[in-house]
C-alpha cells in the first residue's frame, strides 16, 4: 500500500471518529436514578420522572392544594362540557418540543402530566432520550391519561394537543384526547387579565398573579437547543433545568385553574378594576349584561388608569343603551364628551343621534355633531350636520301652556 493511500485512509478514519463522537449512542446511557427511572413497554423504552408536592404546597402566593377544595361544577363557568367533572379527574398537561413551528417535523421530547390527589399534587414526566423512544413514550402517556376525563392546557388548543395528535398518528397509535374534555386556560386568562397586564404568557401570569419568580430557568426558546446538546453529549445533568421548567409550567397552570374559574363564578372576589372590566366585557358577550354592568359600576368606584376609565365609561354607556336605559347611557356619554379622551368624538356623535331622534332637538343635536366632526371628521357626520342644519332652520311650533 503506497504512502498516499495510507494517508487518505487515516484521514477517513479520523472523519468517521469525529462523526461517531457527534452521533448519539445506539443504546441510551442510563440516567441518574435520583432523577427518574427507565420504563419498558411493548414498544421499547423511555424515561419517566415522578415528582410530588404536599397537599398545601405554596407556589408563590398560591396554594396548589386549593384545587382539591373546588366544587365539581366549577369549570362549567368556562366550559359547559366540564360541568360535574371533579378536580381529581383533571390532568394538567404541558409539552417541551423540538420547536414552535408545528407540522409533522416537530415533536415533543418531554410531556408533563400533573394531577391532584388527597395527599397533594403529583407530576409524571415522560421523556425520550432519543427519537427511537417516542413510540414507547407515547404509549405510556396514553395509558396514564386513561384515569382522567378532562385535560387542562395553556395554549394547548393551538399547539400542544395538535402536535401530540400528529405524533400519535405518525406512530400509528390512537390519540388519547378524543374522549377527553379539553379546557385551554389561555382564552379565559386573556379575558380576565388582558386589560391589567401587557402580556398573558404563562410566565408573566406566574410572576404577576401568583407571585412566583423562577430561578435559573432556561426559558422556552432555549430548550430545543438544550435537547440537541443532550442528544450530542448525553450529559443529563445539564438538562435538569428543562425538567424543572416543565414542572413550574404545570404547577402554575394548576394554580391558575383554581383562580380563573373562581373569578368567573364569583366576580365579587375581584379587587382589581382592570380584571373587573375585562370580565364585564366577557359577561356582556355572553348576554349577561346586568352582571357586566354591576362589575363595571364597581370598577368605576375604584382608582384606575385614565385609559381604563374611559373604556369602562364607554362600555357602561353601551350596555345601558342596550337595556333601554337611555338616561343612564346619556349620562355616561355626557361625561365622556366633556374631556379629551379616545371616546370623546364617538360620545358626541351618540349624543347628536339621541337629541335628534329622541329629544327632537335639532339645534342641540347640531351642536354635538359639529363638536364630534371637529374632533373626527367623517362623511356620515358631514351628512348628519347638513340634515340637522336644515331641520334647525325650520321654526318649531310654539308650545301650548
């Protein structure tokens, strides 16, 4: 063998060695026993971690054990399908995935499922140490979910459940979610806190509502990269913060599940005017206008930012009008019309319509329409002004004593 060929073979051996060093081992290395156990199923192996918290564990200012004391029909305030399902049949689910883009290429390498028990809160985490363990992990998760009737997620309607259903379909396994009631708490949280908070991400609600601050959390955006690092190096200890991140998500979800439905069911416990206003808007959309007005009136008695004050006054006027109480609606519109605010022009236009059609006072209606047009010119307002000017020129008959 000539020297040139020997050099080429040596270079090839070094390349193969580098490739093998980067590739995950054919058989996953056992993970530390204090951080879970290997589980074998008919479809292979995967890793599971079980964590437990005592009955009244404090998560920030919240008590995760409060779930156990909730009435069985509490979630009916958010979902009629959930009525009568006791809290011990709820499971709180969250995934850590290879990315947020979705599609058949994305997968969940870690799925956490937590539930309440008489002794406290229990979390089971299903983890695949390599992609070949996915069928085993999915099968074990499906069996675990057989004990529950209702699954609670945060943005699970758009992300977690569709992604898992796709993975079950690709693995040719039946997905466990079709028989379960699904409550996505994101939508209710937005209704309740969208006016009070700039963001309704779970970590933001965790800090602002639950008073829980994470320490050393990697953040969701970094987690796919950490999983790739784990596949490449097999260093499990560096991956431990991801398990903690997933556990925090599920504990926060469980605490919010005790807070959000209670607020919808018993608005009297609310103290924040922004929460009251947001919940009032939802009540109004659901046709519960009297309840919405009571909340708005209570909110208006409290100190609040000016922007929220104007919105509450505008909403209250619209609700009073819908209920046929025009005197109350006019009072709110008049208050909005006298000071600069985002609803001033609209309030003036509403007053112009009222004085033209209800009070038959074209002169006063014209005054309101002109003021509205000065603030927000528009074609419809211009037509109204022209019509009111013609009406105002017609002498009104004298009143008889």
